[in-house]
């Protein structure tokens, strides 16, 4: 398995990216990593931090796409950036999957216009794997497509369902349409029209509309939404996770009595924190692209990036891109 990595993408690049690659290589001895970036700079960081240089191969790329750059810069102005070069390696079959924590818009543009969408897919969707009381679920789209058509949401449902079945091993995933009520007639025209398409989609197990409050309670395995609604729901969920963790920490460290009580339940607290930690899930798959692409969280540390690479490996090994092509042929 060969993974190509954008070394300069993200808030903590390139050091945490390099560390994450190292952790991934230690965890999977069959993994080969192509680290794309400014070669001299990367080699200096590796030497200064005592990182084993034999864990990956460095591919030189003189430029960097920042968070402030226009997404389309990956095509022209910064076609020799670490992200653009990494995408070209993926396109040329020199890697099995791509991972970056960089500019989300540039990742979407690069994947769509350099690597290309799966034939028949109208829009690629960014999916976020999140925790619920019944285990992980995927929400898509989470920001790639602010404005959607009903047929986009129908395809998102198919791709999300195949991802959960192929990569997370959930048989017959339950698909729900994010809406402001469970009744079929609820929501604006987009949701009402999408509901009719989803009801007749032979590739999914559609259970109807799902309200936002039921999403973290395990209401379904695939949450379908337009990019605007999905992104807001995702950010609110992340905020609630941080709030709950902070309140729990403050409560268990308030005084001597609470600290003693914390000692008795520390293993359960740690399990809870792990369940709520986005770092455990790695990154967001960009579904609908002809090759596996993972968008890691912009603030990823070494642990989060290591898990994003692990996720990319699972994606590449799953064969789900072929499954999507076959599912589209049935429609």
C-alpha cells in the first residue's frame, strides 16, 4: 500500500504531519509513504527532531498552498505545490490514496479536476465520520457543496451507504435525510424532492427524515445533507463534544472529593474521551472521486494524521469505488 501525503497542509505542518507518517509506518510495516514537500526543509526538520528518515520517501515540491490561497491555485499559480504534485502522483497511479490536512477548497478542486470524479457522479461529497451512542456514523455532505440539487443528495446517500458497509463493516446501513421534522412533507423543496428520490433508491436502506437531535443518539448510520446544513451540524457537534469534555474535566477536578471519585471512574472517563475524540476517526473521505482521497482535520496533530493515513489505507483496500460504479449502473 502506497499513500501520498501533502507535507505542508494544515495548521501544524510539516512537523506533526511527518510525525504522523512515522506513527503510521510503525503501525503498518507494509505501508509505503510518499511525503511531498520542500525537500531540504523536510530533511532538516527530520534531522533536528531525530525522526527516522527511512520511514518514507520524500518527493520535492517547491511551493505551498496556504489556507488563504484561492482553491483554484492548485491548478495554475501553484501547480508545483506539495498538494498539486501529490495529486498528480495519485492520478498517475504512483500512489493508492492521498491524504492532506490543507486547504479544503483546494483539495476539492484538485481531486475533482486533476484526479477526476467517478463516471456518473455529479458532485463529490465530503463525509465526516462521527461518534454516536450506537457507534460511528457518516454525515455527507459536510461542506463541499453548499448548494445542492435533489439528485446530488440521492448520490450522496448511495456513496455514504457503500462507505459504511465497505470500510466500517456495517451491514445494511440505515440512511436518514437531515431535516427539521420526521414527516415526509417537512422541509424546503430540496429536502422534499430528495426524500422522494431516496425512497426509490434501490442501493440504500432509507429510513426517512432524521432530526438533528437524533443524529448523535444513533438514529442512523448515514446522514444525508446539503453541504451548508451538514457543515453547521458537524461544527455544532464538535462544539458540544468539547463542551462536554470540559464540563466533565472541571467537575472531576473541582475539589479533593471529586478528584478521589475521578480515580474510581478514570478508565470509563478515558473511554468516553476516546469515543468523542475526532482524532480517532482520522479525516473525512472525499467520496465520488475516482481514487481514494482523505481530507484530514486542519488542526491535526500526529495522532490524528496517523489515523487519517490508516483511514486512507482502509478506503483503498475496500474496493468501494468499483462498488459505487456498479451501484450507479443499477439506477
